[in-house]
């Protein structure tokens, strides 16, 4: 298991679109293990996307189950080739990112989504997600399309904040 280096804004690799995962083998499983180790090593990270470690593949990990405040969630999620098939409602909320460690910002996201993805075996799964978990999924999926939360700020003038603390 290896903790991978996280790309930091303004690294141009963060702006690339990711390619579909086509091979579901031990190499993919080993990468997922390293990606999860990297997420866990990050300060309070609830998600990570493969492009954040320089791998332009459509793969993200999201896990909001360990938050201090309990939230509705599906636990640990490995989403391969994910796509949002339904969006509902809109809500503004504060986000941060491992690739933008010094700032947080207000971003408008859907309140609930329907997500379709493949698991580590390549099988397709679909379910509904809402609240903070849905926000985290949307944030991580943006990375797959070369977007950061900075690209979705409501206003750069009033909705970007210097992070006061970054606790592990």
C-alpha cells in the first residue's frame, strides 16, 4: 500500500477529462487500495478522485460515514465509470478539496441525485443519494471532467474563503 502524491491547483493535469475504465483486474484493485490509503492520509477527506493523483481514469472514492455528525449515507463507495442520471433540487454549501488545500468555497449542487456506476468487478449498480453524500459524489465526479470546486463558485469575490485550519 502506498500513499500517492496529490496534485495541487493549478496543476494542468487537474483540468483533463478522464477516460473510461475498461479493464477490471488486480492492477485496478491495487490502485484502488493506494487511492484509499491516500484519501485516509488526507486531513478529513471524505472523497478522492483518480485524477487528483495523476491517473486520468473515471474512478472515485467517497465515504461520508465517519463524519462526527451522522448523515444518511451508503458507507464506503467505490464508483467506477460513474454517471449521474437524475438531479433534483439545488442547495448552496461549503466545499474544500485535497487539491486546493488553502481554500474553501460556496458551491451550488443538486440536493439529491441518482448515480449509476460500476463496482470493482465491473457490475453496474444504481441508487439514489441525497444530502452531504450527494454533494461529495458530485464534487468528486467533477474531477473526472477536469473541474474543481473553484470552477463552480457562486462568486469568487464573496464565496471563496481562506481555510483557517486544516486538521487531520
